[in-house]
DNA sequence: ATCTCGATAGTCT
DNA sequence: GACTATCGAGATC
C-alpha cells in the first residue's frame, strides 16, 4: 500500500515495458519484433541495458524446443503465461534467457542470443570477468583499464564507459568488445546478472527485468532469418533472426 | 578465419 | 549413462 518506492521517477527515466499482448503471439512473430527492443536489468549492483540484436524462436511443436516432450520442473515457465522469463541452466555452467510467448499451457519462447551493450558496460565487464592481454603478456582487467581511462599499448583501445556516438558506436574495437560482453546467450546472462532467480519473472510489470520498445528510430530494420545455432533437431528451421548488417551478433 | 576439444552439472532415459 | 538452445583456449591454415 505504501507508494514510497517512487516507481514514478523510475518510470520517467526508463522506457516502458512491452505489454503482455506483445508476447501473446506465435514465437516467430515475437522473435522478429523483439529485434531492436531494449533489455533492461536493474540490480543492487547497477543497471545494465542492451539493444536486442539476435533472437531465436522455439515452439512446442518443434523437436529442438525444451517443451517438445512435455512439461517438466525445468521448463515449467515456458508453459506459463506469455511475457514471463524462462531462464535455464545448460552445459553445467551457462544460463540462457528466454521470453515466454503464446498461450498459457503452450510451451513457446524466444531465446535472446545477442544484444548491443548500451549502458552499464563496466558492470557487464566486471560480471564477465573480462580480461585482456597486455603487450607484455601480463593480464589486466578490462574494467580497471576502463576505470583508469587508460589506452592499451596494443590495438585495443578499450573505452567501456565511453559515450555512444553515431560515428564510434560501431567502430571495430567497440564491436569486438561488445561481442565479448554480450555476443551470445550465456554471455548476456553473465553480463546482465541473470540466473535462476530471474526464472519465471514477469517482464511486463516495470520490475527489475523487463523489455521495452526501441527508444529511437532503429538504425536497421531489414530482418534476416537463418538456421538456429547449437541444435541438432529441426536445425533446418530458419528461426534465428538478426538485422541485416548488424555486427552485434553471436558466433558463426 | 575456422576447427577441435574440454569444462562442468543438471536433466532425462 | 548420454546429452546439452555454450564458451574460451589452443591448434592449425
């Protein structure tokens, strides 16, 4: 009943969450429309924000989908209502983040595979434990380099907190670092601090974890479809989506 | 640039 | 016991 937490001020700072109706559609449509949208995670450590640049759709009627063989404790969130997070643990060490789509009772979701870091790069770097090779072969934390504003002896001019300008936003060094930070589903979860705790969380209620519509006119709007990555079954379905020319993508 | 491989633990057969 | 919606290191071209 107490309205003291000032959600109002947060609301003014941050874009609004996508509504539940956005997610209540088939996963392929949602996967395409999530491109250029903005992933936001507010934690006690700080805020991380990224522009979604690669997605994959998974439908229950799809051998590659975790929900294909029915509901289990692990995939339960996929069968819940649309607009909630499905976070799973895989390969003994990585988490992957999905947005649940479609009707309640149906196991559809969209995997977020890559984002372009927009805010909180230093925090992302720290969470990722990112290190770089200095010239002498000595290892330094990229975060420390960034904090000092130091320029590395090598070619990598690290500016993890730099102002994002149009001219420099996609400079080769910036893209390389971005891909280290959030160029893959496991990297996103690590960089954004997403793990078991976020499984089943509502993405539509302006809570800590949410997805908002693009805040500005997207630079790229042409959508490309390709086979999904890292799966064996139904590998031919072109349900991986990226934006033509966008360098902020995962491997291969 | 592209490849192969190992790490590591939860889930399902 | 096998498999995994991954990642990073190391080898090789």
